[in-house]
C-alpha cells in the first residue's frame, strides 16, 4: 500500500511539473479531433423535409398558414382512427404481453394476421412470407438494400415519392427514372420504362395507387409493366401503402402479385394511410416468390438479416394488429375514401375555374397534382418560385413539383378539411389574379379540345439534375418548355377549360 501511495505521488509530481504540463499541452494542440460526417450521411437528403423547414418560415404573418403539403391524414383532426383500432391498442397495452423485445421480423401472431389480410386468390401467402417493419418506409428500405448495392440502380417513377431516392443515395445506388404520362392519368410510359433498364438494374419500383399523382393503374396496365419485368428478368418492388384506397369507378386496386406467377415481387404496406395511424409506425413487407427465386438467391434470408439492424417495430402495436385488421369495419374505410373522393371532386372544380392552373383528377390515394401553365405566369422562374411567393403573400403551402422531379406542378393533400380548402382557394385565386398575364400562345378550340400543338407534356419536362441541397437554388433555374405534338383526345380531361384566343 505504501509503495502504491509513493508511486502515485511520484506520478502526480511529474504531471504537475511545469515541464510535463507543457509537453502534454503541446501534444494536445498538435492532435485534431477526428470528427466528420460519414459518406452515407452526406449522400442522404430528403427534399420534402428540407423544403418544409425552408418555406414555412416565410409565411405571411398576417394570415394563418394553410398547409396543404404534408401527407399525414391525421394532421387536421378531421379524420380519426376507428374506435375499434383504439380499443385494440389499449387491450394490447393492458395485457402486459408486449412490453419486451419481439423477434426482429415481428411477432408470429401479427405476421399471421398480415398474411391473412393481404392474401387473395392467386396471391396467397403465409406468416413466413411477412416481415413487420417500423412503418412502410422501413419496408421500402429493406427492399431496396436487399436487392441493390453500390454501382447498381433501381427504376423509380417520375414523378415519384422522393424517399426512394433518399434511401438509395446513401448506399451509392442510382435511382433511374421512368416517365409517367399526365395526359393518361399518370400511366407509366412503357417505352420509357424499358429504355431505362440496363445491365445494372436490380429492381423496378411501382407505386400504385401513387404518391404524388393519385393515379390508380388498371390490371391491364400493371400486366404490361409485369411483362417488361419478366422479359428482362427484373424483380418488382410494389409500394402498395395505399392499397384499396381508390375512388374512381374505372379503377379498383389490384395487388401486382395477383397478376403474375413468374415475376418475384416484394410488396410494401402498412397501417399508416387506410387505418389513419401514421405515428404508430407499423408497416410490412410481403414476399411473393412462387418459383423460389428470392429463396434460392439468398434474398429471403438476407431480408431477415437486415431486420436485425432495427430489431422490429413497436411490439404493443404488433399485439393489437390481429384485432385491428379483423375488427375494423369496412364502412370505416369506405367512409374515409368517400370523404377524400368528395374533397377531390370539390378541389378539382375549384381549381378548374382558376385560369392558368390545370388540375388532374386523381383515381386514388390522397393527392392531386396541379399543373402551373407557365405561359400565364412568366414572372415565376419555377414551381418553387410560384409556391414560395404563394406562401409569402397568402400563407398557402402546396408542395412544389420539384420535390418529385416534376417541374411546373404542385401537389396538394386531399385530407384537408373542406372549410380550410375554401379559404385556401380564395387566396390562391386572388394570388393568380394578381400575377397572371394574358397568354399570346394558347388557343383553345370551341369544340372543347386543346389546339393539337399543345399538351400537358409541353410543360412537363422533368429536370434530370439532382435536387440541390439548398432548395432556394432552384429558383434560379429556367423552365424549358418542350413543344410536343399530342392528340386532342389525350387532353380530354381538360375540355372544360375556358376559351382563350391568341389575341388575348
């Protein structure tokens, strides 16, 4: 003990001596902290989140902000989860069975409930084919990273939910775009899809019903996409978070996996949208692999390994899942869809009456895309500029099409209460009236059709450059107008537009 005390005193004396103190100080000054962000973090960027921070702060302080940008059906409080959903959660919590960790792929009873929920004739699955995730976003993350790696690419729609690119970029996975056609209710341009495929293509992402377009694809159109995937032997990632959320008489939701026995499909879904509980973060990934292509290539086992990075979703919600899926009445879903459909029809009528704006009536999901006719608003350099000024002057915030690589459009969320929409449209109309100039190049025929030299595609020229990290920079970008020829019948959805002469 005495020896230890003496040694400590000796060390203390050395440390406290002026000479040793100077040595320690100089060594500390010579070394630099090795702290820097990772390449993964540098490459991860979500344009929507960036814009929300940037633009909201510019709202007119004399007017309450009307936010039409966020795809959260619960944000205004007018759409609430069914009482059976709340009861199921309470019962799960009070049972005390789900306070601990669960399997990384999810509790067996919850996986079984999802399998029963999504199985339909021609696309039956078991609990072993289901992986539970923390929201549909994590399911998409698993799908992208299990199928693609650095140097490979996935094909994503344009316009598209930007999260696909956000998830891929961090891993060095390229997001190659295929076009969707606004004149055809945003159907996939099949030639564009096929042209985008190369030897490095690892998967095709199909979003149906879609965000941001509100499109719902027919079985025939989905089969055309499946045919291309089968021809090139490329698996499909089906983002079906809005499954059965359709309200057009012409389109009913059909799971992609029910239309093919050859193409392997990873389908992503969850409680978020239809059950109106996005904050509960319960999603799922369903493996459709009739020919064991995923199994034999190691994808199935690899998916299970990927789940071990996050150790599964909320266990209390998992405990409630069987009751939520079985005991939520169909009327609850149909009522929600009815509200969104009614709102969509009202919004379409209102926007149709504002010269210079061309709404596209959706068939499903919760969104509507609106085209900004640049010929009426030449003082705005881009849709970003249009929206920025709209927020500054009228405190109305739709989401610029730039977020979805769809310039000259903006997206509005249809779960907003009708009363707020009325106020928003009054402000939007006043804004457009102040800034609109007569167009000298548009001419509409009295038969109700567009001049054959004009189409929506004339103004829909997606920007292939990466969205700049500083959102404001896009305000300086010019919008190039591409003069394509399109048939009158492709523009039939806009036949009610007012007649404008070239001399206007």
